[in-house]
C-alpha cells in the first residue's frame, strides 16, 4: 500500500486540471452533502408526505452534519489538517461520534414515532459505521465512497431501482479519492461495497 493512500497528503504529480476536478467532486459529494440530500429523500418516501422531510433532516443532522461539525471543531483546535483526516490512526474518535449521534437520533425518532423506513435507514447507517470502524483499525477504507454508495443503495430500496443509476456519482467519488491520492482503488471499492451492504441491513430491519 502506497504512502499516498495511507497517511499522507496527495502529491502534486498529476495534471492540475485533473486534480482540480477531483477536488471539486470530492468536496461537492462529501458525506455531509450526500447524506443531507439522501436522507431528505428517504424521509419523504418513508412518510409519504412533507413531514418526512423533517425526519430526513434529523437523520442528515445526526448522520452527517453533526459529525462534520465535530471534524471542523477538531480542525480548529489543530488536531487535524483538513476534513479528510488522512492519518487512519486518528479516525477512531470520528466513528464514535457518528455512532453516538446516529444512536441519539434513532432514539429521538423512536420517541417521536418517526416512519419506520427512516428509522431503519438510520440503523443501517449505524451498522455500516460499525463496519467502517472495524476495518479502519487495520486498513484505511474509504468513508466517502461508503457513504456515497450507501445513500444510493438506500434510495433505490426506498424509492425505485432506477436510483441505481446514481451509482455513477458513487464511481465519481471513488475516482476523486484515488486521483487525490487519499485512497487506493481497492480502498474505495471496499468502501463502496460496504455502503451497498446497507441495503442488506435495511431489508433485514424492514
């Protein structure tokens, strides 16, 4: 495994235009953005009316926005250089924050009688995070790829199989992570595969 794909920042040996495009893709399709859009769609489908948007936003807040806020807070303290946290050994606290946040959000959904579909999606993401944490102890699996894949898979399960076409965006995320030198191809493929497995957890929970 190359150092560029483990614990170091990307090198500048690739063409500037390619790096710029990869940076744009990875920033636009970062987990918090993907989860915000995806959970709103899942919530809407689960509820069948506009109230699902509120539940979806709660899901996005707990699964994506709060963890992203934690990363930014730690960045401000100088703990990490950027949101990517390229050093695998420093990622464990992030996963624990995600697990706690999703857990708290799930409890709030249960108490608030949220639609079953959005709650099951939250639990599926919780299970995925457990998997990411376990793998991360020995290998730098791609979280961005996992989230991008999971959201597409869940939307396909909740809405329509046509959503599988959005895996083109997941592939774009995988490409960007490799192009920037944050991950190897294997690490992004593994992340995407783990994300797709959330549909198994969703089907079981549903």
